[in-house]
C-alpha cells in the first residue's frame, strides 16, 4: 500500500479567511466564530474523519496601507473581527483526544519567554498535541500594534525569527533535564534544582535569564510548522520546520519547492523525511462531475472580487481596492508585485484586468469533481512529493463535513488517508517519536546548560571567552 497523505483543516478564528464572500452563503457557519461551540463541533467532526490536525492561521493586524481607512476589511469581515487562536486551542484540547492543534504566532506579537510558557502549558493541557506555525508577518499595521515604526525589513524579519526560536528552543529543550520533576512527597522535594537550569540568553533583541517555568511537556518543543515561500523563508524552513506549507499553482511548482527545501535541509544535516510538505487545496465535491460543476458555479456567485484584492493588498496609493475593470497597465501598487507579475504571465492574449487577478486567486488550487476524481488528483499531488494537504474551506463546518463523509472513505480505500490515529503525541503520530530528533538544531540544547554559568557575570565572561577563542582561530 502507498504511504497515506496527512490532512490538516486550514481555518482561522474569523469570518473571512481565504475564500472571501462565502460567509454570505446561507450554510456558512463561520459567521459564528465567536461561539466556542462552532469550533468544538468542528474539531469533533474533524477528529471523527481522522484529520491529522486543525491548523489555525492568524494575523496581528490589518492588511493593506496603514495610512488609509480599513473600510473594505471591515465590510468584508476580512480577518477583522478575529480572535486569538492560541487561547481557543485550550478549549479544543479538552473536547478532543487525538487531533493535532496548530496555532500561528508571529515573532513580533509575544515575548519569547511568555510564548514558550504558553506553548508548554497548551502541550500539557492537550497531552502533547500542539504545533506552532512560525510566522514573521507581512502587515505594517501589526508592526505598529507592537510599537515598531514600520514593518521590519524582510531579511531582518527572518534574523529576528532565528533569534526568537533560539530562545524558545533553549527553554523547551535545555532548561529542564529529564528526571528533574520528582513529586517526592516523602522526601519533600517537588523538583530537583540540580536538573533545572537558567539559560542566560543574550542577543540583539532579547535578554532572557530563565529557567523555563513549566516542567517539560509531552513534546517539549511543539511540532514546528512554517509557511514562508521566499528564499529566506525556505532557508528558515530548511533549518527549523517539521512541516512546511505551500500554496503552489501546479504540482510541478510544488515539486520544485519541495526539492529545493529538502536540498537546503540536507546542507543543515537534516534528512528529507524530517520535513513534511503540505499543499493548500480547496475542494468542490459532487456525486457526478456535472453536480460538482454546478456547485462550482454557485460558489463563484458568492466570490467577492473586492475581498480577494484586499487580501492580496492590491491597493492604489491611497489604500483603495481598484475598481474591477481597471486594466493592469493602470495599476500602480506599492505592495505585492508578485501577484501582478503572476497576472501578466497568466493572461497574455488580451490586456488583463485587475478583476482577473481576483478570479485567478479564487480558482487557484481548486479541485472540482467526484470523490474518485479528487482521489485521482490527490494521488498525483502525492507523487509530486507532497506529504499532506491543507484543506481550505468554503464554509464551516460544511466543507469539512463533506470532505470527511465523501472523500475520506475513497482515500482510505486507496491507502491515501489514515484509518486510525497512531498512539501518542502529535509528533509521534507524524514522525514516530514524541521529541524532536537529534538532527534538529533545538536538540543541541539538551543538557547544554548543566554546569553552566550561575550569574550574568559568568555568562558574559564565558561568551567573551568563546568570542576570543573564535577570533584566535581566524588569526
Ligand atoms: C499556507 C500558508 C499559510 C500562511 N499562514 C500565515 C498566517 O497564518 N499568518 C501570517 O502572518 N502569515 C502566514 N503566511 C505567510 C508566511 O508565513 C510568511 O510570513 C509570508 O509568506 C512572508 O514570508 P516569505 O516572504 O518568506 O514568503 C502563510 C503562508 C502560507 C503559504
């Protein structure tokens, strides 16, 4: 039997995440995202269908030009209002047993000491089912929300992420040795201080003393997800990610991204199977092809051209979405050049209009057909080197109910989807062991702080000595 694909449900704690305009459908339950029962019900549906994980996207501010008004985002329900997914995971953890729970957290939005503590707490609550999608952010308004004057430069954002993960790895992997937690009632020792260490981390943006306050959780480090597609993003994934998310217009492009990232990972001493790649796809399912096509036409009736353009931040210099019939040659956007280049390559027989871009995006990565046709297509994605699929929804919970009821049985029949959950924490389900493997950079911090410095003075002296030694080598 072939290796099954993994399946994540890609969601966001808001009304309009990816497919803009669909919240207006009568069957769209995502309008009730404030109601915790919406999410508990969905998590249980997904667990019954044996999805591997529920993956929450998140942003920490508005899209678009921060100097312009944000009317279009408010009208569209486009990621405003939105709630914090990390808090929600605690509720989902106690109403499910097996499904992985992934949250997105931007490095600007939380101090690493606090973030590491929150993740450990969630990993304890969920008995080891937490994953973290590491993002560096693209929204100027988010930067302003955290006191920065502007969006940090792209290369610098990834340098920041490097620094951030270094700290949380030290706390999760290095601060507590195995066996530090005693719970020894007779001996009156709850934990063994000789096995708990301060980390004395100092770098450009942070100074963190430690120790980590939580005792080790089932996975210690949550499963690490990443979704950057630039060269720096792929480099970061190659070093850090255990699951990488890609949105690729074709299987060939997916294969190129997978191969390139795996090649980079090998340079960092990791193996190809250390990173699982998930392609984001949405599905329109019919009993017959004709029924699927009819449903597609109906979804298309709800597409909001304005919503897709606002999400891509294709805005004029005053922050307005262009009128749909604007020719591409009249578009002068300061934000996402990649999208307009995509449009000029996709439509070559006439002058492309800006609305064409919204339609390209709405139809991108869409698979329409019967469950059998969808299974055929997914088999091809697997053959292109993809390990899993991020199922993007039109409506909650309907898109996932339909996928679970109609497509999953066909996939299972063909060995393309798991029949049962494997035992143990999420990492064990995905990779066969609950803790990060020794090839991951975080593993280098295991035992690294035993016998380490007892004060900042000692820590600084040790750092200076290491610097001097390195300088000697260069001489
Ligand atoms: C499937 C997918 C999901 C993403 N989810 C988020 C998200 O939830 N929040 C966010 O701020 N960025 C998200 N991103 C954006 C990336 O994580 C990354 O920050 C962005 O692409 C800029 O990095 P890059 O220049 O390396 O591509 C997502 C990207 C992809 C492909």
